C-alpha cells in the first residue's frame, strides 16, 4: 500500500519495454565480416558526402574562401592537447602491460591464417581458411604468439606537415613508419623530439579544394640525431615490435596488472574517439592501410581487391576507430584450465577483443560493455546434451 494514495504515476515516466531491453542486453552478435572482394562501406552516408563536395566545388567556382576551424585550418585544438598526452601515456601503459601479461597468459596464432586464440591450449574449431586446410580438415596449426597477435600493429607515415606535399611512391623510404595512434597524438599537440611536427601560428586558407595559403613557408627539420640507447628505449615504449619485457612481475601482481592494462585499453579507445571527432584519419577502403592527415598519400602498395585498376593506389575514405585500433575478436574461454573449445558447442561460445580476453583470463573483472558479447548468461551444455538443446 503506497504512503500517498493520491499519487499518480504517469505511464510516460516508465521506461518502455524496448528501452528496458536495450539497457539489459543478453547476447550481442559481432559485427559482420566484410568480404575481401568488396569495398568497405563509407562511415558517412554517400549522399551527404556528395552534397558537401558539391557545395565546396560551388564555393570554389564563385571564388568564396572556405571557412575553416581548427584543426581543419592547420591550428591545434587547445582542449584536445591534454587528451592527446593522456592517450599517449595510456598507450605506453597498454603496451607495457601486455608484454608483462604474456608471462602469465599464453597466446597462440595459426601458422596458416590470421586466427588468434587466448588460452593454455588452442581451440578445436575447424574454421581455418589458410593453405593446406583440406589436409588438416580445416583445423588450425597453433604456434606461440606475441603481442602483435593481441594488439594488431596499424602503422602510418610520420609527416612533418600534414598539409604539405603528399608522399610519393618514390620517396616512401624517406618517411618513418610509426603507430597510427602515436602519429595522431603528435598531430594533436604531443611533442616528441624524434618525430617533429609543424606548429602553425597562422591558419591555412583554402578555396574549394585548393590551398591558397599554407600559413607561411617552413623548411623541413633535419633528421633528429639521438643516442642509440634512447631511440631503442622510445621504440620499446611506443611500438609493439620490440622484444618482450625481461622483468616478470610476481604472481601476486597478476590481477593488479590485468586491471591496470584493461583500464589503459579503455582509456585509449575513449581518448581516440575524442581525437577522431576533430582530427582527420584516412583509411583505405580495400586494405588495412591508415594515414593520419587531411589527405592520403600516393604510395602504390595496395594489393587488395581490383588494385590493378587503381595502379596500386589506395582508395581513401574516413577511418573509424576500429580501423585505427582493431578489436581483433577471439573466442571467450570461461574455464582456462578446462577442455578446449569444440565445434559441437560453437554456438554457445561468445567472443571478446583479444586485449579484454587476455586481461580477463589474468583475473581482471569483466567490463559490463563486453558481457553480452561474451554470452555469459548462456549455460554451455555437455557434448552429449547438445542434441537435446533446441
């Protein structure tokens, strides 16, 4: 019996059944895989892009200068400079934490395809599409993996001036390749002596798609000369191609290390999403190439679908966060010391990003955002009970 019998509860104040269902999701399917023989979909509707391009072309024909705001005019966004520093610090923490977690959680990669598995033993699901899969009945041939199997390396060319000349195919070896996240942080305001970047004080001016004022002329800096020890230390912090860490933390620090690494991963994705709302990142619509800047480069190294028609050039379009930091989904193993995953129970298993799965197997708490994807509410039956399940 309510305390106030005259109180009236409006039906509009109660959440609708659809809203309650969205708030308490149980199972979420993974995004569908894009076929290799087809171009990636545009993140922005094509009609909207065509209308914007038509308006820009019309203004250029009328001689009207485009109104540009930072960072489209070459200037930094002051509010995003601390975000860029935070993303870079969390990226270093993520790389360092994953290298240390490799001492506790083994990683396996297939010898013939790109499949990755996190656990003590590889799974027995026959879905290998690599060479010789018919002789192996589509079973994977597992070998010990590395951090690059968990955190897929997405690199980009480092340019001193993103609004300068495009990188030509003949000059591609004159530019360093660094992680795309690091390059985005540099262009957003992070200063690294080994990788200088131009900081404009005067904005660029554009009429149509033509740059009419680059904000003054500045010579490219000379290559930075540093000690070999300092360069190797910097590369080991920023890059995933370095050797695994030699110091193995004690077993008692495993959970704390996993929690810290998982928090760094979430912080990197959150900060990366904020930076990409303002700063332009391009990706190829056919392959995994990424370029940070308003224009793509002219390096002819695309070997994906119909590359002969493009003379090896990339088909540039706006990138999404999953193309700069791929999640790399793997099967979720509920019992790391139990039997390996089998094909008969495949529909009962869930998936998770490799970084999340690795941290969870190291005793980190499962984030709420990934629980529906892991299908934790489904009871996995025994092999004999599978035929009795509807």
